[in-house]
């Protein structure tokens, strides 16, 4: 599949992932949602592993995992830990925030990546990157004004800050993905398979603690969207990783096009969840996307 087509489909399924997440966690216990959604993704790969073991040669190469050393397993476990931290922040935040606010904030992940390069690596932004940063920040202010009309004040809302922290961990994960695929030459199915399995390992203690009522918690209601969180993310990530590994796939274009998921989630939030002030938020959402594209193309 052409890498541009792959990343556009990835953006669509990533938007569905946001919609399923919001549907699953709204007025629901977050911990079991995290556990059962990650368990769904892990079961898909465990079945594929069993097929690969008992019937070698049946699966297409794109679904075959490589054997790994202990060090390589630990490298993927580290990725799972980073993503787990990101998901804990974003899932709890999306439970309490409108998706039409949460999705645009999550779209700023590449901006955090650029800030990291500037602060840690001493890089200097180009003129186009500077314009992109200013456009994104200005649009972010506009989005905060729209959010204030719904009682969400960005500067003192703990859920907004939790979402920003989760988005920051997401940016770290994106940088680490590039390292795994470009420097260490991991294959896409190998990373996806063991990442999915290790996510279950990491969330199992939290699920047991929730079950044993070790802390004050909400009740859990099973919803069809819980397994679809994992299924939509599996498709989105597989297409995204494939586009990253394509020798013709430009990282800046891949990351820019993937941000189109925000429009899917934004529109879905208005249509399915009847969120308020949709048209008033739209200019700020478009401004954030334009700023991110300019930043990545710079």
C-alpha cells in the first residue's frame, strides 16, 4: 500500500480510536476499560503467535514476529511503559473533558517533540517552524476561550493538565518509535505484538487493585466500544508504523497527515456526543492543525 494512503487510513482509524475511548470511559470506571481494551489487542497477537508457532509459513510476512533477545524485549517493555503512562493520563482526562477539546489538545504532540529537540538537543527552529509554533499557541489560546464557555478553564483545570502530561508522554513515545524502527530495525509486527502483550502485563496489577477495591473507585459497565478501542488502534498503528518504515515516507508528512484524526474525533464528538460550541471551536481546531503542519514541514 502507498504510504500516503496508509497514513490517511491510519488517521481515520486513530479518530475512531478517540471516539471509542470517549464512549467507553464516559461515566465509567477507567481502569477496567484500560485493562480489557489492551487485553483485546494482546489476544489478537497471541492468536497470531500461536498460528505462527504451530503452522509456520501460513501467515503473511507482514504479520510474522521475529525472535527477540532479552535486551530487545526490555526495549519494547520500555515503550509499553511510556505508552501506559500516556494512556493513564489521556483516558482519565477524556472521561471528564469534551472530545472536541481533548482531541485538539492531543494533536499538539508533535509540538512537544519539537520543544524537546530545542531544549534538550539545542536545535533552533526554522522560520516556518516558528510560524507554526506561534499559530498553534495562538489557536490553543482560542480553544481555551471556547472551553471556558463550557466551564473548562485551561489554566486551572486538572484534567487539561493531565491530558497535556499524557500528550507529552505520547510525544516521547513517537520519538522512541522512530528509534526502534530506524536505528534498531525492529519489524512492525514484532513491536506491535510484544507491545500489546506487555501493556496487559503492566495494567493487570491496576485491574486487580480495582477489583479488590483497594481504592475508592467507580463501577464498571461493559460497552461494545471497549474492545473496539484496541481494534481501531491496532489498525491505526500498523498503518502508521508501515508508513514510517517506507523508505519514501517523509516523517514530517507522515506526522502532519496523521493529525487529520483530530477532525474525525472533533466531528464525532459533536455528532455522537452532542458537545457544545462546536462551530465556535472549529477555527481554533483548524488553526492548531495548520500550525502543526507548518511546524512539521519546517
